[in-house]
C-alpha cells in the first residue's frame, strides 16, 4: 500500500453547497447519496452508516469485485458521479483503462477511509503465499491467516506435536511477540495520517476497551462504528447518533477470528485463549477450533499446497538465521 496525502478542502470541493441543497430537499430529495468503496472494513462502515442515516442512499462497492462490475474506472466514476460524497479505502483493482484510487479521488468528492491494521494482539498471524494475488494465498482453517510458528515447524521438518511446543511464553518472548505494541500502534496511527485521519483519540478509546481486533486487519464492530461517525463528520454530513454498538451486528466476526495467546493476553490484561474461530462458509456457520487441531490442519494445508507458495518473509528470516532456526527447533524437539 502506498501512502498518499489528503487535503480535505480540495477533495470535498463544492460538497458544502451540495449538502446544503440536499438538506433543503433540493431536487425532490432530502437525503444524501453516498457511495462506499472498500474491503470488509468498508462493508462494516457501510452497515453503521445505514443505521446512522436511515433515509440516505448508500451504495457499497467491494474492492474485491469492483473491477468486475465496472471494467473501467470511468464506469465506476460514472456510477458514483451523482453522489454527494464517496468514501473509499485505498485499492489497486485492475481496471482496463488503468484508473486507480487516485483517479477516483480526482474525479469525485472523495473522503479516504483509514485502514485499520494492528498486530500486537495477534503477532503470530501472517499471510503465506503470493501477496500480489489473493487467489495464490495459502488457506488454513482460519481463512487466509496462517500461524508463522506453524509454517516454520512445517518447513523445518518438525512434526505438529513438536511444533505445538513452541506455543509458549518463552518462544513468544524470544521472537518479540511480547514487545509488538509500540510498533503496531505506530503503524496504525501512520495509516490514519496517510488517509488524513487522526486516530490518536480513537486508538486510546479502543485500547481501553480491551481487544479491539478479531485478527491483524479485521477490527471489531465498535471500531468501524467509530470510523463511520468520524467519516460522516469529516464529510460534513449530520446524523442522529445512536447506540451503534448495540444495534450493529459484528459481520466481520463471521470472517474468522484469532485468539490472543494466554501469555500475550496476561501482559495486556485482556482475555486470552488458544481457540480460533473458523469463518462462515456456504451453509456452515462460524465454528471454533482449538490450537492442536488448528496446527494439524495447517500442516495438512501445507502438504497440499504448491511448495512455491509456502513463503513468508518473517518465517524465511527465521529459517535463514541459523541461530533462530536452531534454537526454535531445539526447543520444539525437547
């Protein structure tokens, strides 16, 4: 993801005048027209906005499917051209005419959606495979999320039982899992600044509530509720606030969740476990799975995967550093 600068005044352009017109009911309508272009976080923000603005016309476009529905960026621009504001997360969909996020920002009254990524609660969760192509990411029981320790064990020739011995305080301390908060906080706040959004106060409020992420890039619903309110305020769109945390179902939870390992949870004073949440699938609701089964099933996924896709930069570093690889292997083998 490349950082970008956001100038609210330039991006919103004549929006205040347009808002004044729809507030007055100009053109036969007294509600704003809004488009949201985003990922799963954008979908949850859309849910919250619809509760805050029940009379508004709010269309959601998934970044994962937008280029199929609108083959050219010009098609997407045309579809949202009548909107009072477009909220969009940064994306790189392959449009035929070469358009991208910056094109959409130049052609519409766009407010960027800040990306929420925070890894301190789940420092072991990583992606494995080709990061440039979602279809070439290796899947485990928790979707695209993998355990770096499980992948290390598999590539190092450990058994699942041996690998499970690495899931303890000493390993987490040795690998820096216990010291991830400061860097994770800095990353999150910088992602906010990249979108012209100050997340300092929000972060303080979220962290006081305990675990605010389901996994590294899937925030809990109270986070996206706050973002929905903040984005509407940034766009100058008034709304009647309500108890969103009670009203909005946490749809991101159905995509799976990673536990906060007990030693990490104890350090942060939050609930911990070694139970994962499998994402919902066709005709199957979300279901829990314990650490032992998760590691065994991850090994099965790695055995079935293209060996060329079993790559992750962090695990590659561990394997290349003889000291780290040998220390972990010795711990696992007892």
